[in-house]
């Protein structure tokens, strides 16, 4: 939430009474909002009333709201429960698949499990054991090196578990890996974007895969046609509670959405690329606004199949030619958070495996070693790709992309960085220089091109490359330099002698080529974790 006034954070001590009452007012507005949400949830799913006391809202995303509740157990003591209320427009198969991941793979090895599930009409609530957890940003710079080792180890334990079941999580990031520092407890949550590998053991994931390929970057864009009608009337998995019947024949709002889906050559459903029209229109009108400078940095990824048949050289100009416009948009699952997406996801490689979760784990590790979060701050995929290039090298990225069938054009060559030097530089700056002395975030955390020209790839890439100076790439953190000073006394321990194994593992996680990227199982056996008990 925004600070009420720009200066209030800088002079918290001599804040005027008006600020305080404004804060109190905002607090009360928020509280009454939460109260209203809780009442609405009780109304939507009345079964909850007799079982839970809902205390607070602890998470609100685009696709769900999560509440803290208590349940009265027979023996008399209360148990804390997390209630995840999925937005009613979520696809029923999607919901059922999320639940199946939790029920089949969850409940052990640092993977969150399920206690109950409730449904009324199109409202589904998943009840899970509550794990109190830290905010990653709050603790990032106070973690000891040993804690970082434990954190990563436990993340790989969870990933090994789900990958064994053929689950690709697709949204591995700190807010989906709950960490209770005091209890040393960990839990991977949120299978809302999960997909199955070819041989997945999660039945329902076999069906979300093909659908996910119609969707663009949002998991909520289920348009029109829903295949596998038979599936919708399948019984819920055995393990689920009686009350759970997310099979639904409920009428849903997306049924009214009119988007054309057409059958691709290979039998896959393909969303017709409306976006291309929009882009071309924008390009035409904005043509004069695009500087020739922007043209120096053009990157375009094209499917190998396209380039083999049709060639053009419109990447040299500021227009998209008719050959390119007539190309079918390549469909590939593209969900997740840009800063954590693997290169094969960013380039829409249709063959995506569990390796994409390992990349995301690598990005988390990079944050832990450098003390910067989020490390990559990109609002879109091409910016994210350009940022990856500035760390891993442009030639290396292009080379790797070739291996998975993508060609990337990039006019500016950037060298790969040494990971140890990079992390030490960022971390060193962190601990020895007071954050206030580094200077305000200013325009560095903001990518003007990205927000002004959201549809214009060229300018975005150029912007990302032009500002590839370190400061702009890795957020110090979104709310500034002031709030999370490094606790030097308790945690310098270990940081002065980070072993090479750490950077070797990081290098293997951030392997640009998914085929050679380290697996969770292999990561657990990496020398970095030697003498860690499992
Ligand atoms: P979304 O799909 O909206 O991201 P998540 O499943 O990731 O939903 O949950 C959102 C947030 O709610 C999490 O980041 C976490 O803070 C909190 N949360 C989710 N599950 C639990 C749980 N079992 N215990 C404690 N907190 C949880
Ligand atoms: Mg989440
Ligand atoms: Zn072209």
C-alpha cells in the first residue's frame, strides 16, 4: 500500500497527528474490508460457519484469497487452518487439479497438504494446515549462510517430491514456499498454475496441460471451448473429503466470453492471435514516436518452423511485415512471474519440463546470495530475457535457445558475469554502505518504456538493455532502502567465506539449457549440501 505522504517514512518519529489519524483511518477501512470479505465468504460457503472461526485475511492474489481460521477440535484445543478461497471464475478442472496435487503429492517432504475442501456452487475453499511464515524480504538480509543452505535444501526436497509425481509447479517463488524460521519448517504451496509432465501421476494435470496452452499469460483466461466434458463429471479423488465435489456443472462467467479458438494442425487448440492485430495497429500509429535508436536493439524470437518456411527481414525495421503478421502465434504455457521464468518459458518453448522450477529455484538462490529481492524485476517476458542475458551473457543465451529450437536476435552483445563476483559486489554494497547512501531508487526501478509502450517489443528490449547497469536490474526492494538493514552482528557468520560449491550449484540451476540444468534430486546430492542430514 502506498505511503500516505512521501515524507512520512523518512521522519516517522516526528509525524504530525494528521498522519496518525490518516493511518488509523486507513487501517479501519482495511479492517472493515476484511470483515466484509469474511462475512461474504461465510455466506458463499455456509458450511464453514459450523467448523471454523475465520480470524483474518492473510493473502490476496488475483486468483484466490487466503484466510487464517481456527477449527475447534474434538479434544478441545484449537487448530490453526489456512482457508484458500479460489475465485469463482476459476476453471473447474483447474481447481480439481490444484486439489489433486495437494492431496496426492502433499502432506510430506515440505509440500503442503490438504485437510478438507468445501464447495458451494462455484465457490471452492481448500482448508490446509496453517504454517506461520516469514516475509522473504524482511528476513533476506538477516539470514545466516547456514540458514540459506537449509532453505535451499528444503526447497529441493519439496521440488524432488512434486517432480517425482510429474508435477511442474510453474510458480516457484518465495511467496509460494512458506518458511517458518523459528521452527525450521517449510511448505511449498499454490498449485494453481501447475502442469503435468508427459507421464504425470496426477490424473487431472493431463487435462490442464492442453488447456493451459490456449491461455496466454494469465491462468484465468479460459475462453470459450472447454474440452473433456466427460472429465468434469468424474468423481472427486478418493482422498478428498466428502464435502469436496469440485466437479461442477455450474454455469460460469467464462462461458459467455467470445474468443475464437481454432484447431491447430497438430490437433492442439490454438487461440487465434488477436494480439498481433493490436500490436500492428499500435506500431502503425506510434511509428513516428519510435526513435531510430530503438531500432538498434531489436530482439525477436521466432519459431524454427516459421523461419524454415518463411523468411523476412522486418526485424531490421520498425514494422512488422505481413509475413510475420500472418504467422500463427506460438502457443506455449507461459504462466508464472516474469522474474522467475526460465528462458525456455520466456521464449515460449512448447516443451517445458520440471527444469523450469529448477530455474526459479536458482533465481531464489541468487536473491539469497546477493541479498537482492526481487532480483529480476521485469514486467514482461522480453525484458526478463534481456535481464537474464546481462547476467548469463547474450551469446550464451542465444546458443542455449538454439538448443531448444528458438532463435533470438540481439543487437547488443553482453558478456556473462562471474556469479561470485556479482553476488559479493551486491552483498558487499549492502552490508558496508548504509542503504540511504546508495541513493533513492529514482527511475531505476521503473521501466518507462515498459509502461508507456506496453505492446512495443522493440522499445522494451532496448530499455532493458540500455539500463542493464546493475542498479536497475535488481531491485533493492520495492519499498526502498530504509526498511531492511542487514543485521551484521548475528549473521556475518559464514558470509565471509561462501564456498565455491554455492556458486557452482547456482551456475547449474541457472543453466540456460533446460536439458542440462540440474534436477532437484541431483541438487540434493550436490557438494554444497554435504554433511546436511536429510
Ligand atoms: P495464490 O494463488 O493467490 O498466490 P497461494 O496458495 O500462493 O495463493 O496463497 C497466497 C498466500 O497465502 C501465500 O503466499 C501465503 O502467504 C498464504 N498461505 C497460503 N497457504 C498457506 C498455509 N497453508 N499456511 C499459511 N499461509 C498460507
Ligand atoms: Mg501464490
Ligand atoms: Zn517479418
